[in-house]
C-alpha cells in the first residue's frame, strides 16, 4: 500500500511539473514560443541581431507584466543557414519543446523548409524575414488561396518581389538610369529578387544588359565585376548577403569600376557589418530597405536607441526591427488568446491581428496568390559619410541623395 501511495505521489508531481512547463492551458510557468534563426554560420550576423531584438522585446514585455501575468520565453533553435537544419529545428521545437507557435525565419530557403514542417503539424509560424514570395502562397503547400483556415504561415515582412517598390520611385524621378547589370547570389532569395527587378526595369524602361549569378562561398568577384565593367552599365544592382556585399564593393573599388551608381537589394547592404567590412567601398552605395530608425513610426527611434544602449555598435537595421516587431506581435496574439494557448486559438488571433509596431502596421491580408501577408511600403537608403541615411521617399528622407557620384574621389584613401 505504501509503495502505491509513493507511485501516486510521483505521478502527481510529474503531472504538475509537466503543467508548469507546458505552453497549453496551464496557468503558471513561462509561455514558451519557438524562434528559428541562424545563430552560427555565414548568416550569424543577421541571426545575432534578430535574437538580440527578440530578447530586447521579451524583456520589455515581461517587465510590463508578461502575458496575463506569466513570463514570455523564447526557445531558440539555430538553423545555421541550412534548410535541412532548419527543417529539423522546426520539428524539434514542435515535437520536443512542444511550442504552440514558431517565429523567426531568416533566409528564404530555410524559412520555406521550416514552413513546410509548421504546415504539416498545423503550427502557426510568424515569419519575420524570409522573403521569397512562395512562403505565403498556399499553392506552394498544395493548398489554394481559399484555404486560409488550413494555412498556418503568416509573414510580417514584405515578399522579395516588393522590395524594390520604393527604389522604383527614386529611379524614375531622380536617377533615371538607362541600363542595369544585375548580380545575385544563386539562392532562392537572390534568384527571385533578380527576376523581380528585371520586371521593375522593364516597367521603368531600363535595359537589362545581363543577369549574372554566383554561388555562396565565392570569394573572387573580379571576373563578374570585369564582365559588368565591360558592359558599361549606368547601374549595378546586387542581391547579396553581408560578406558577399562587402567583397563585391571592395573588389569593385580595386578594379576602379565606376558606374553611375551601385544599388543593393537590402539584405547585406544595410547591415552595419557591410560598412565595417567594405570600408571606404561602402561609401555612396544605395540600397532598398524595409525600415529606417528615422521613419515617423511610433517607437522606431526608441527601439533603435535601446538596442544601441544594450548591445552597442552602430545599431540595428531593418532585420532587427522585423524581429523586435515579430516579438511584439507574438505578445499581442497571446494576450488575445485569453489564457488558451492552443494552436488553433493562436491561429485565430493571428488572423485578427491589426496593430502598430516599430516596423510599421501589421495586418495579415490576402492579395494575388498570397494570404496571411502583411503589406507595407519600402524605402531607399544611402551610405553617406559612413552613416546609413534615408533618402527616399523625399517627404520622409533625412538626407538628400548623393548623385551624381564621383567614385574616384569618395573612394580615395
């Protein structure tokens, strides 16, 4: 009899412990949400900035009382920038950590792989950076645009096909280039981004002289740059992660390649590490961007300043703002769940999301082939005197565009 009582007590203790660590309907213990990011590997600069931003937001959320009195906890999985690792990470978060929701998602290829897992297990996935269009296209998951109730993927950031919308205005109204040479990494993000900009160029009447891709891990860009130099374009448009972006510009400077302008498609060209690694060769480079701390968005500058105060450095770019805002959306969603943190309840709360974040307004919409997609404006920045300045749209800019550019002068030692 005594043994039976001991067994029952142990079972009861185990049940209580499980309840305390659960993300379901338990009323005590932290609420755990999974976050998938590249914390090691060649994309770790981005992952580190985004994790820092999630943690900055989490601290603020918990200091304000958390979620109905419970602390919010993010459980991180390192995808290392590889789709198979990201897929395994998503499965671990869902099946081992038992999280009812995932956020994060940096590279497009990793995010899409993880999204397939989330969709399979009917787990809401709030993407904050992965941008290839198909992530929010149900047909990529064997569904239709009418299957919103069956689709568990949501995206806070715009798709890559819309990255250049702000840049189009600058090119059409100020720069007016006649020709462009497109260089891109042969990832899903790079390839889709190049195709999208070809369409933008066609709309603007810009002749595309060539589209040239390169493989991840390339260190010698001079053959590609010499091809571009020979073509003599007005503009070079590049889709690259931060180290590639830095090396492209450093090597362009070395061979004295001076088109009218160099333009990046966001990604690596807005990171503080781009300036650190490219040095002088970063000066004058223009880039599409999704955010800037000087935008008249409530809390944008405060987030930027808080990040610098806590983590130092030159501060975050749009990747950090995306992550911080995703964390705030997660908190808002959970609060509206009223203590029921089951997957279907979270999904319904995501459907009803309509809030302002430091990244801008967030409301998941359906348009074209996409559903659960946040729609927003994009902007243009330029590295001027070592600082990333907002130059377009004109009414929001904190600096005038530097153009025409005397590369030989600004790149001089």
